[in-house]
C-alpha cells in the first residue's frame, strides 16, 4: 500500500473522529499539506449550523401527529379486511353450496328490506309542547338549524398533559333565533378502538339564546380521565355531541339535533 | 392492546431516529441550499416522505442512514429540477444562520465563514461537492458514501482528501483576495 493511500485513509479516519467530537491532531511526521488539510476539515466540521430548536420541535410534533394518523388508518383498514375475510370464510367452497348460500342471502336481504319498510318504519320523536295546547309536535328538524364545529377537529395530546381543551362553536344557521335549552349539551367521549364510552359529561342547565347567524362557543375541558377518575389508555378518542335540545323563538316545542362525533384526538 | 404496543414502539423508534438524523439531514441540505426557509421546508419534506415509507424500509437492504440520505439527496435533486434553478450559490442568497449559544459577533463571523465556504464549494466538481456534503453535513462514513455514489470505499477516501484540500486552497484564496 502506497504512502498516498495511507495518508488518505488516515485523513478519513481523522475526519470521522473529528465529526464524532474527538480531538484530532495531525502528527509531527505528517507534511504541512496534510496538517493544514486537517485544520481546514476542523473548520468545515465546526462551520455547519444545526436547525433551530423551535423548528426541530415543531417538525417532530407534526411528524408524530402524522404517524398517529397513519397508524389509525392502518388499524381501521386491518379491521375492515378481517371482517371481509371472516365473511368469505362463511361461504362454502363447492359451487352448489355457494349458489345455495347466495340464494339464501338474497332472500334474507329482500325479507329484511320488506320488513323494515313496513313493520319497523321509524316513528318520529314526539315531544309534548310545554303549554300543552297545540298537540304533539315532531321533534327532529327537517334540516339542521344549528351548525357545530370543533376546533381543532383532530389533535394529538400527551397523556402527561393535565387537560385538553377543545372549542365547540355552535352556529345558528336557521332563519330565526334559537335557544339551546340545556347548555352546554351532554357530551360523550368514546374510545374508538372498542367503542366504549369512557366519559360522560352531563348537559348544563342553562338556556342560551343564539341569534340568527350568531354563534356561541363552549370550551370543552377534559382531564383525560374516565368516569371513574382514572387516566385513560393511549389511543384514539372521539368527542360525540349526541343530542342538543333547541327551541325556536316564540315556539314552546323542543327540537332535538344530533351531531355525533365532532372531533377526534389521539392520546399518546 | 398489541396494536397499541406496536404503535407505541414504532413511534418511539421513529422519534429516536428523528433525534439522531434530523440535524444531519438539515446540515446536509444546508450545504446545498443556501436559504434557511427552504432548507427547513426540504428537511420537513424528507422526513414526511420517510415517515410515509417507514413501514417499507428494510434494515436488511440498507442502513437507515443510507436510506434516509438517499431520500434527502433525491429531494434536493428534484428541487433543482422542478424549480429550474442552477446549483450555484451567491453571497446574496446565502444562509441566514440562527444558532443558539453564540454571541451576535460569533454568529456574524460564522455566517460570513459559511457563506464563503458555500461559494467556494460550488467551484468543486459535482462529485466532490456531494462527498463534502455527505461527509461534513450528513456525517456518513466512507463506506456509506461509497454505497450512495457507486464508488469504492478507497476511492471515496482519495476523493475526500483531494476535495478538502481543493476547498482549503479556494477558501484561502478568497480570504486573501
């Protein structure tokens, strides 16, 4: 091996040590060219500037949120594929039996449709009027009267945090004034993995009037604990607003509007 | 619960790798792109791409650092191709440095030095520039650089030694001139 190759190898090794934070000195036996090259390499190693801590933290946070979303989507997909696999296993492999199974399934489907459209047709929610004179009033609105937006709609929160805050903005999208008769409405926090309601937040007893096009904000503060006061497990949770009781200005009847899941959060 | 455990473990692994490699990716890109905002944007894009493909990464095929810096390298190449910019650096567009633990004077001195280095760097051949960036920015060893550039390890050592000396001479000339 030539002198040049040895010098090059030693130079590379010295740079690796420099970059690892070790002190490197060129030996006295080395020529001036080599020694100044090492000195310059030290300058190069010291000249590069790292990212700002703020950028580093923000990007880390964003990536972990993205990872949590990816994992939740993958889990959802896996659940779906398990369901279809299970369904496929129910169908026998021989063609005759496959035909028979399909026929039975089709007949059952037709029967279920006929049955549901006659016997089990949903009856409207009936709410008695407060003054009792106008007769029963249908309780479900034909179209939404109230809009609800959660801010943020999705977030990642560390289990180490004391509380999580989510703003629920109720906007009157009807053409008249509305009163939310029990404000804030009842809220359920559901663990998405198994559908268990981990926390119920009871409706408040205050009536809040929302003028046309106006909005009212309620800040939901959750201490990341379940109904028994224990910290919840890591995973995805949804915030559900299931029933908001409303009344229109000058009308005694109560109207119920259901929103369902309005926000999701990943507890890390 | 297994899925939760697995997810926690993936998050922990990714978080650990991020801590180790994020500053190196940033420095590697900074050696090539002289604008701080753009360096941050491209660093973000590299890690977002790595995250999306993280499940496909196999440690049998390549070391994580080699895999990650291949993404970074292609990202920078794509940036120049799409934007139609030339790979040159001018003092006017050189990096805005923001670093902690430095006095304003030291920061200014470092900024000026880095600007001069970036200007001198583009005088080297493309391959020499890449070796300098992969060594001093990404902090890869010669074997990893060799794998990325399709060279032998000895060849990388030779080229690195030559590139550093050329850069030193060019830097000294700019200092004197």
